[in-house]
C-alpha cells in the first residue's frame, strides 16, 4: 500500500485549480490530457492520474501535470466541494500501489 500525497496548496485561477503536492507525479516536461480516453491509452502516472480525475468529475475539460503541480480546468468554475473532490483523488492516488 502506498502513501497519501499531501496537498501543499490549491489555488483557483479563472476556470482552473492549481494543486501543489509534496510528491513528484511526472517529469519536469509535464503531461497534458483533454479526455479520459486520451489519457487511458498512456501508461504513466500523469496519465493515470488524469484518467482518475476525468472519471471523478464530468465537468473537467483538461488536466496538466508537471512534477508536483497539477492544473485542472473545469467549465463552470470551482466550488469548495468540487476542489475537495479533486484534491481527494490526488491525495489518494498512490494508495493502491
């Protein structure tokens, strides 16, 4: 069983939430995805996290992860409970491994 990822900060900027973690999730080049289907064909932690995030909320339109930062775009804005939901997906991402 893996360890929980700590969310160090989250910040809403327009239709995006920027989540900073204590763990590196990708290389420094980063990975970006516009759908669960696009991400599910790729075997990286960034792609698997993007797939989990897309599946957790139908409103998510893009996920970009670079090192320990995840940027999630969502049409319609962000409410506290929605930010909490995506934060939980990120926080628990490594638990099954």
